C-alpha cells in the first residue's frame, strides 16, 4: 500500500511539473533569494558586531564563573569516558577533509563543475560569545569544524551526483542535498538521458 501511495504522489508531482513548466524556475529563484537573504544577514551581524557585544545577566555570569573556578572538567563519568572517542574523531575528520579536498579540486576542474565555496560552509562565530569559558570555546570550534565539514562534503557529493547520476530515488528521502530537487524521474529513459545532459550544465551555480 505504501509503495502505491508513493508512486501515486510521484505521478502527481510529475503532472504538476509538466502542467507548470515554469515551476523549476520559481524553485531556483526561491533558492537564490534565500541565499541572498542569508548572506545579507551575515553581513549585518559582522558589521554591527552583534556577536561580540552579546551579553548575559550579571547574575548568570557570576554563577557561571563561580562554578568553573572549582570545576574545570565535567564530573559526569559518561562525559569523561566518552572524551577519547569525541576528540579522537579529529584524526579521521582531518584525513577525510584532506581526501575530499583533493578530489574536489582535481575532479571538479576536470568535469567543469563549479567549485564549492568553503567560506559559505566553514563558519566559526559561536566562540565569540563572551559568556563561554575557554573550554566551551574550544568545544565550539571543534564542533563547528566537524559539522561544517559534513555540510561541505554533502554539497560536494551533491554536485558530483548531479553530474554522474541525477536520478531521483523511488522512495521519498529526507535531508536531501541542495541539488536533489533538480534531479529527474527514471520513468522515461529517453527523456532521462536528455535531461541528464542538461543537468551537466552548471551555469545556474556560477
């Protein structure tokens, strides 16, 4: 029953796209507007130094400093036990980053795929909050690096998938990358091949 429902919803989506050929253009315009809005908000945050000036009530600051003066590390045994596993992930993360960056810089240039701008993904500003202690600031930088690396690599993978295999899954997926909405259905092989070649034109990302 679930497979029939998914198939029916896919048919409805295809019919809407066929009846309204301008729909993909509106989706692309929406994505561009969202990126422009996010970029401007980030510029305002930096220009006004909102993060640097952010403060919390003095009572909270006093309470926090009092605690950290006597407790340098969390005493929860689960936190202490997990520490080597958390920080040990820095080694495979850096190795993964190195490998995917070599692939990114070499293969994208060979394929003619626009390079992913790392500045849009590797964002570090939470450690600027004045009420974080030094240990928490280090954690914020580390956490930001690994999670931003995942987002960055997902965009590289998405553009690669768009070039080599831009076919939508039969099932509905969650958390798809930025290129997935542009992929084509596998119902018509001839049409798929034609649209496949069109998707290799990355002029919409330049």
